[in-house]
């Protein structure tokens, strides 16, 4: 064979090998950037012990109480780590039996554990002592998993089975509840070599594509309790001179349909719907081609999204809750697939 041809073939082979190696390296780098706690999506059994009343009454943004967390290792053993925790969320602190929790873990305490590298975590809990409490948490977790398909800029989450022992006077009450760990926003920023923006930034000054994707997502799950501008249930991530919204806390959305959920009047904008199971598009006017692009992105991901919903069917305690969850997502796709409904419910409702 001609030496020149051999050299060309060898060079071509080297380029392909280098490309594959680079791709694998990038995948490995992405995995390394995610802490070990969130690399697995197996439900993690944990144990906590604290008084709900004490946490809600004696903690604030800067005041934590000392406690401990036990988690079940893969070999079946239980590992104990020291933590500090506080209640978060003004509405739920006042109205819920379980307040959502913010957890702090010292570096020394997390060393050699599954929680290594996580100085702060949010823990989503059920709100009330009702029969649908755990199913509501699973539905909110599904919302997080759906958004992972939509945008690379998202919070990593993990579903947990919690045994919570609560001192109540001389008695001890034990709760078996579901929860969701959410990584700290600084971990997201570090993963993308960006930083979290603290001030308000108008949604129209944020990245066009991500903003439209977020608006479609919020419409899909039936959520009005958010504001990317005011960072209400959203964080803003700054990367390479662009601002990306990252949504969180979806317990007030129609997909979850919690008993306490109400339609939000965030930013004093008139909202016509009266129930969270109704939908109202909250996105701003953008280029029509971009809106159509996002529409097609969602339609192309329909089967993957339904697969996510289906994968949790056996986790629900009440199968009717799962049925309602899937129907709600299917209804969204019926709107997207129908030009008239799409025009009426999205295109004709764009905010100026």
C-alpha cells in the first residue's frame, strides 16, 4: 500500500480515537463534577431525629440546631454523621406540619462519607400528615427529573426514604416519609464554572432559549409560584456573560396538586386561573421561531418524559395519584400537538 495512503489512514484513525477519548473524558469529567451523593438515583434510606416544633420555632436563616443523620450504606451498614439543620420557607413554616429543611455539614464530618463535598443541602419533605404526603413528594421529584431533560442547568436531586423520630414531650413519634435532597446552588455554579447572581434581573435579559424552556416547563407542571426575575423559587446562574434561570420548589404546582396549593400572584401580575390544576403560560414575548423550536424540543422528548413518569408508578402508595400525574403531563402534550390550543393557551398569552 502506498506510504502516503497509510499515513492518511493512520492520521484519520488517530483523529477518531482522539475524538472518542475526548468524548469519554468529557463524560468522566461531568460525572466527577457531580458529588457522589447524586451520582446514583437509588432511593437512599436515611434516619433523622428532631422536633418539628423546635425546628420551626428556634431556627432562622442564620440559626441552626445540632443533630445527626444516619444513612444506609450499600453493604447494609448505617453510617452516622453530625449535621446542623434549620427550617426554611416562610409559608410552610407557618402552614405545614413538616417544614422543608436546610442542612449544613462540616467538611470533617462528611469526610469519607457519601456526603463528602456537600457543605449545604436542602431537604424537601411532605407538608401535612395526610395520606397523599409521600406521593406528593414523589410527584415533585418527578418534576425535577423532567427538567433535567429540558436544560443542562438544573439542580441535582435524590429521593430518600426517611425514618424521622420526633420527641413529643415524654413520647417519641416515628414518621416514615419520603424526601428529596437538593444540591446547593454553589455546587451547580461550580460545575459550570459560573456564579450565582444575587440581584434581580429582568427575565427578558436572561438567556432566551433557557428562559423559554423554563416557561414551557412551568406551564407543563402547572406552576405559577415562581419568578425568575425576582428569584422566587428560582436561582440565576451567570456563565460567560449570560444569565440562566434554574427553577426549584414545585410543591404548589398542578402536577403535585397538594391540598394546600393555591394559585400564586407573584409579581402582582393578574392570573386568571382559579385552581393549580389549570394552566396559564407565564412566559414573555420572544422570537416566534425560538418558541416554535422549544415547542418541538418538548414534543421530541415526549416519550422520554412519559418514561420518567412511568418509572415511578410502583413507588406511589395510591395509584390514582400516579394516574392523575400522568394524565396531567399528557394533557400538556395535547396542547402542544394541537395548533389551535397552542395558539390559544401559549402564543396568544405572551407577556409584554
